[in-house]
C-alpha cells in the first residue's frame, strides 16, 4: 500500500467481521476489495471476532491493501500489548498495518471489560508515546500520567516504516491532539458540511505542536448503502444511530451538528419503554445528512462532497439492514469502487 493517503482518489473500505459472513467469505471479499482498488481495509472492534484475528485473515488473503484497525479501544489492552499486536500484523503482512486507536466509552471499558477509564487525552498521549517508542526502538521506558512501561522489549524485527497511527476524533480536544501527535485522524458520522470545522481543529493542533498540518491525514467513515429499497435502508440506519444515543462523546458531537433535539427525543422514548418507536425520532433529513442510502450515483456524489470539503481520505462504510447484509455489503463495495 502506498503510505501517502493524501490527495488523489484513494478510497478506503470498512470491512468488519459480520455474522452474515464466514471468515472464508470475508477473506474472499477482502481479496476482491483489493482487486477493485480499495486502498485499505478498516475493521472496528466492539464485540464479535477480535480485530487482529480478522485482519490477519485479510492479510493472508491479500498482498497489497492496507490493514487498519478503525478503531480499537486503547484501554482494553495495555499499550505494549497493542504495540506488540500491531508489530506482529505489520510483520505478517509485509508492512501493511495501520493502527487506528480510540478511547471508546465508559460503558464498554468499565462495564463490559472491567477496566479503568483514565482521562482520555492523557491516556491517548501516553499510549501513542509508548507505542511509537516500541515501534522505533523495539523497547520502552516511559512514565506518563495514565500509563507507564519500563523494560518492555519487542523481541522481533518488523518492516520499516512502522505502522501509521490514526486517532479517532469526535470533539475538539481529541481532534487537536490528533493534529499534535498522530499520523492521521479518523472522523465518524460527520456530515460533509461539518468536515471543515473538524479539519480546522486538527490543523490547529498540528500548528501548536510545530508540525505541518498537511502531514496529518484526515480520514472519515462515509456510510453508504446502494439499494432499491431505501425505506428499509433508512430504518436500519435510524436503529444504528440509536446505538450511539447514550454515548456522551457522540451525543455532544451530534448536538453541535444540530441533531441534539432528535437524540433527546430518542432517549426519552427509550426510557419510556417505547423502544420500537424510538428510532423514528431521527428524521429522514438527519439520515440523509449522515449517510447516502439509495442509488449508486447518490452515494458517489456524497463521497465527492467529503473530498470537496477538504477531506484527504474517505473510507466507504457499507450499511443497511442486517438481514440483507450479504447483498448490500458486496453490492455497495462493487458499485462504489474507486
């Protein structure tokens, strides 16, 4: 994979593990995505198969495409374990690993995993510093506010250059930190008209750290579903938005976008026990602002809006009803090939 994701017509692809597909079928999709010209395959980790097993499967099926976590929580593994896992994937794939990191939420970290949730900015700063030290020196002696590592040694060589590090950014503080310390930032659920404001925060962080803003890649998941059944696609996406309605960082971000009243309405309906009704709190206009559902041309235009807004690197994220994932994931991937 060409390490420069900025400019040009590069397009990433989110290809998470899904119960709709076996690992053999996912490997075939990864191989096809590489043939279609996608720049990298991005895999988030929440539940289900772990991200490194999934990406190792993709590594075995491909030879050129980048292999990215998009994203993995920094608190559910120690920073040296994260560095070790990315270094292993980098070595296995011949230098194709990309480390996408995020701070997740207290629900996932504390309730699901029983781990501690340190202050996000301090934890991210320390985690990236530890990982970079291990990537470059093969060992680490670091003492930070949230994490420390002393005496760790990687114990095996990995290809140069080391994996790029992307930070998931939703709100201004993390966006500025990404500009200061990361190779790239990964935005999510951001309408094209708000991309510029997010990029400005990233550039501000880079400039304050004495870096060139253009050296920080700006990427964003662009959710699309190429389908003739728009109603089902919209309904599925409304349910997807509902899964973020109680995550504070997302609620704050969506509030800045002007969707705060709809998220408050979802929360109220959910707490009243009207859970089947709650997703309808999200209007069709809100869905259209965040995703392109319908004809392929609408999705292509949507992706171009992100580029025109200044985004370096769109990442196609196929969405749609779970029952039709076997149709919509490959169909959207093929229809919107780079």
